C-alpha cells in the first residue's frame, strides 16, 4: 500500500472515531439529563435568608403520650470542673423530630439510612389555618393540594410538603394536645390519607406537620403513618415558623440525626429563602 493511501486511511479512521466519540458523548449527555435527580434547591440564585423551623426542646415540651420524654442531667459544671457537660435521656419522637420509615415498618430505612439528598429539597407550604381555626380535626385533603397547585403550579419534584395549620402557636399551652371531653382523645390537624395517596403518586420526599402527629389527633389507626412510612418516605413532626415562608420557593434543610437503627430523632430543621 502506498504511503499516501496509508495516510488517508489513518485520517479516515481517526475522523470516524471522533464522530463516534461525539455521538457517544451526546447520547451520554441526553441519558444524564433524562436520569438526572430532582433539583435540591428551589432557588435559581443564592438564598438570602434562613428561617428556623425548629422548636426549642426542654423537659416539659408537650408529647404525644403526655408524659415527659426529655431529661438533662448535669455531669460537670463550669463552677466546679471548669466546663459544662450534660447527659441527655430522650424519646426519639420528641420535639421537632423525624419519623423514619422504620418507625412503622419491620425493616424500613432507619433515620441514619435516609439518603442525604432526601434531607434537602423544595418546600411546599399548604396553609389550612382558616379551616383549622374552625375545626381542630381539620386535615390536609386532595382539595387543599389542588388549591395549592391551582395557585402555584405543579408540586416541585422531590418536594417536602408541609401543613401549616397554625397549631405551633399553641405549643406552650394545653391546646397543643387539645384533649377532648373524655380526657383521652386529642384534637389537632394532620394529613388525610387520601392526600397521602395522591402524594405517593409523585416524587414528594417527605411530609411535615406543625402538630404532634402526621395523623390528625383523634385518628384511631395511624392510617397516614401506616401508608406513608412503609412506602419509604419520611415525616417531620412539630415544625414551626411556617408563617414566615412563602407557599412556594423556599428550600428546606433537615438536620436528621445519624443514629444507627433509629426510628427517628429530634432534628434541627430550617428553610432557605
């Protein structure tokens, strides 16, 4: 074969390979876009402010079962030992806290196993304060979700959907648990199971409430817990300060504790706007 023919043959092969690589790169880019995870941040620009959505935890903080669930025992004091150190004892489900799938399943994800990308996402705030003021047993329904989407567009991919019932304002009073005339049944807002089933059809990562439970207070069967958590999603109970946030556009960050085998745990939760 002549030298010129060899050179032309090499050039042709090189050009063919370059075209192939370009094609592969283009296909890879398309595949990457198609399989890209939901965006973590609601904002396209850097947020300007952070809002704390966490109640301060203390020994008398109201609990679902009514009894104390948090204790602090001082082991060292600055006056005596030149430093302070407390030993804590607490229930996982105290204060502003996480409900991991393991809470209502035999083998679901523990709080330590929640993917870190599921702890950050667009925050959707569904306001039911008006109907909760009239009815403490109010629930977030599919109609409330529709009212939100009619006003704000589709739910963002990978969102955390929060109920703002205004109930966090009652945290320092007996109304937070709101026992009925029987002295046993609580009355406070939560999610309706039909709304949960609707959210499970999409990519919502978590639901959040400003009350003691994902289920409304007088729920006899924890149907919301038993529907949402076994699906591998998680919940946040006892959040606050939702009135400071827009219905759409904030990013929530959930500081979940990384406790091996934990079914939940107190968390520091905040929103970026």
